[in-house]
């Protein structure tokens, strides 16, 4: 038998933002993400950028803005769901309040390329991809994603 519906008094709870920014290359996604991130926590040391952009745009703004931390995925060139999860875990364990994924497109392309190149296929890779997304969307941190939009 289904649970009965009930009315209850609303209670204020701490909610963490999950924000997605998309646009063409060099349109200002990283700049906007950093500015929004700072607006959410007002403390540069509480922010981290997980950088998967080959131009390392997260590092380009270090002089312009405050001192935030960067996890550089481009050094290893590993854009797997597990690598993104590991980076998110590092940020959470370090007490960051805002995590910016600068370049979520790379994880998605890893997923597509890995499925095409291996015998595992989408059915076996999907849980890995989904685990990353679940972790990011349920994180105790504010999470901002940037995603490059393909233009003609």
C-alpha cells in the first residue's frame, strides 16, 4: 500500500548549486564560471577548477582573479570518468565549497571514444559515466560545469 501524503512545515535547508555553462570556444565560459564560483563562496581559497582544457584557461586567469586551486587533467591526458571522480574527491576532501569542471566535454568524448574503440561498448561503460555524473550532481560542493558548444 502506498504511503499517505502529508503536509509539513517547510524548513530551510542548505542547497548547493549545480550550474552548467555552454558556449563556443573562447566565449567566456571559464571567466563566467570563476566569477559565479566566487560569488557563491566569496573566498578564492574555497574554490577549485578541474581543468581539462588544452589551453589551460583556468591558469590564464590566476593573475586577473584571486588565488584558487587547479587540478590539471591535461598533464595526464586522462579524461576518463574515474579521473574526473578522483579530481572531485580530492576537491571535496580538501574542503572546497565550489568545484568548477572546466571542460566536461572531454569526459563525454572519452565515453564515446572508449565505447567505439573497445569491445565493452556503451552498456559496460555507461555505469562508469553515470557514476561520475551522480557524484557531481550529489556533491556537497557547489558545482559548475563548462561545456564547449560545437559551431559550424
